[in-house]
C-alpha cells in the first residue's frame, strides 16, 4: 500500500505482478484474498495486455471462489479497476460479472455488485440498462437483507434517471422519422 505509488509501472508489470499473481491460485484462501486486495494498488499501473490477458482471467476464477469474501472483494476490485480496463473490456466483462454477483448467496457480494454497477454506469448503453441492468437489479428490491434492498432501490433510481436522460436526449435529436420531408403546399397554404 505504501510503496505502490512509488514503484514504476514497468517494475510492477514486469517483475512484481508475475510473482504476485501466483497468489491468485494459492490453496490458502487468506493468501488468495490478500493477493486480490493488493491489486487495488497495483492494477492501475499494469499494462492493458496484463490487465486483459492475465488479471481478468484470475478475477473470473475468483468470482466463483468457494470463499464468499473473495467473491465480494473480486466484485469490489472489478468496479475499482473498470476505468483502467478500457471501454471494450468494460463492455465485454462488467455486466456479466456484476450480473453473476447480483445472484450470489453472500449478501456483501450482492451489495458490492449494486455499488459497482452504479460506479460504472457510464459504460452501459440505454439499451443495456433497460434490458439487462434493471431486470437484474429489480429482484433485489425485495431482498431479505435490508442493506441489499436499499442499495437495489438506490441503484434502480440511478438507472431510471439514466434512461430518462437518454429518452430526453433522443427526443431532441432528429431521426429519420422526425426529419422534415419535402411537402407540396397548395395555393391556400395547406399541405397536400
């Protein structure tokens, strides 16, 4: 934590990460979790290649880890590093990862997914919001855990606002159907 900011990106990417990544596969759950938590400090300095070809593969495995706290922290980390992944990776990975986390039996994982969805809202089109996000979040509005329920309701409010803004923006943009066509006017000024 204290050294992460002072280390060069090349050192982290070429030397530290390859050794550290062994911890993702360790049989000891505590070491897997510590490795995962350390990525918060190192991931911003990893290259796109390392992030996309290595780290995301480890995170996909950790998302189905038998340890519930590892699943929750994986979801938190995905939300945290989204800005470093690149838009194409975000589009390909985030909705699927958070959708899986929303169905997790461990309440902190569901809560982390709700918060991560809101934090990464800029990566979702209005179509994805309407067809994937809202239908995935809605069942949590009646979750048995009060914190999950409240976060789900807040999440829905955010995404309904996103849809309202998209609808207002689309009303202002001319489309093929709303563009004026050539019309013939009669001598009395009526359109025929």
